[in-house]
C-alpha cells in the first residue's frame, strides 16, 4: 500500500486560475489545475500521485470502453466567510463508492486514496474553491477498468482518479418533471443502487424526449408496472403530504443518496415526521387533488434541493404549490447549507475541514 502522506506532487508550471470567470461558472466545464491518479494491477494498488490536470492515453481495447466497468462519486467543498474550506461527507461517498465497486466486480478504493486524497488535492487547489453564493468546488472521484482486452470478464487493472471543478448552481430555475410511464431507469436486481456510469447513459434518451416537449427531467417509476415513484432525474425524490416528508424506500433500483440521508436526519432533528416507503403515482395525484400535497423536490449532491413546480402525467399538466409556501424543504435546506458552510454546529461530524 502506498503511503498517501508521501504522495508525489507534480505542480503545474502555470495556473489557469486567472482565466476563470467565477461570476459565470457553467456546471462541470471548468477544471482545476491538478488531479489525483492511482493505478491498480496484479491484485494491489501500485502508485498514487497528484499531477497537472490533463488528458489520458488509453488503448482502443480498454475494457471500460467496451464493457462498462466505470463508477463515480460526486461531492462538494465550500468556502465560508472565515475563508475556511469544508468538504461535505467524504467518508459517506467513499463507503458508497466501494459498494458500487463490489457490485461491478471492481477493487475497493482505499480510504487513504479517497478521503486523504481529496484532502491533499483540495488543499493544493484551494484557491479554486469559489466564495460566491450558491457556488462550490465539485469533486469527482471515479474508477474505471483498464485491461487491454476484448472479452467479457472483470478487468484485472484499474485507474482511480479525482478531478475537481468550480461550479455554480446545477439548476438555475425550479423544475418541470414528467412522470415516466414507458422507459425505465433501473430494474430490480440490476445496478440502480450503484453509481454506475451506464445508469446515466440509459437515461439520456427518455430525458431527451421529455426536453423536446419543454420538460426539464423525468420522475422515474418502477420497471414492472410504472405505479411507484423512484427517482427524480438524477436525484432522489421527496414529497411532503399533509406535513409528512416521504421518500421512496431504498432498494436495488434506488441510489442511496448522501444528500437524501442528510435531509432525512435534519428533518427528524426538526421534529418533522419522515417516512421511507413506496409512494404510488395515484397517491401523489390524489394528494394534489385533495390539497394535501405541499411539496415535491429532488435532492442530490449537484443540486442539493431542487424544487419541482410542475408535473406532467400523461397529457395532464399539474401546477404545484408555490415555493414560498414550502416550509419543510426551506427549513431543512437552510439547516443543511448552514452546516456545509460551517455556520452552524455539525452534530454528525459531516464536514472535513481543510
């Protein structure tokens, strides 16, 4: 095992930082000066280093390209008014990455590479962490197979990397979502609970069809009957019905979101009743009709809390309660941001300070 306290660091000759317009950051298109890269082969991790951000050289036969052994994570670092840098819940993302790795027959990433690697990389590029409202440094760890072979079997070699990107808000406006009744994000027993790259590829076409209708994203439903709500686009889904915060229970088709878990804990701390259970489309529509549907929103690392203001179901467009009336997501969202920014106590020890 490589000692990450002695990671070789190769500095950029000239930073690209002066060219960045931090007041106009597109999401995921601007990248920081450095990246971490570690290599696995012959049953063990062989090397780890921090290098200038740059392109990779890969064989056309690289197995990840052909057979899809690729997983990733997403988390954020924040700069507060005291110029402190805080990374939110890196341990939870590390644990989830290794669950994804197990499901896809990939090696576990050592904690030293993931958590301590983030610490060193963000410290090196700390000037890239924005200080604007709703901005952060998005951190993308990922692991992919690198065997040069055409044949369906688990790779014997892998690369683990971390890159970072200063970002603004993921969604600029509240969302219009369509309840999907034909296409499926994930099936029981599949890889829906893993953060696998292929999950996102399979969602692109139905999302594109919705966007051609002026709809932002989809509410995914169960693969068998399309009766039960599962996820909202690339986020976990939450609704508030008659004061109760409800989210679909975790299963093999639903990603165990870190933000999802955080929101549930903070809601309970506020005395808000929470339920993790099946939510049917009929229950959602009935609650709207009888006036008890108070909030619909998605939760995830990129967007944090994304309000849904319109739903399309078949040919019906439903206007949801105004954002100004939404007490649960407003309270919990404020609590979550205050913890991320170090402006409130961190009772669960979620932040890693750098």
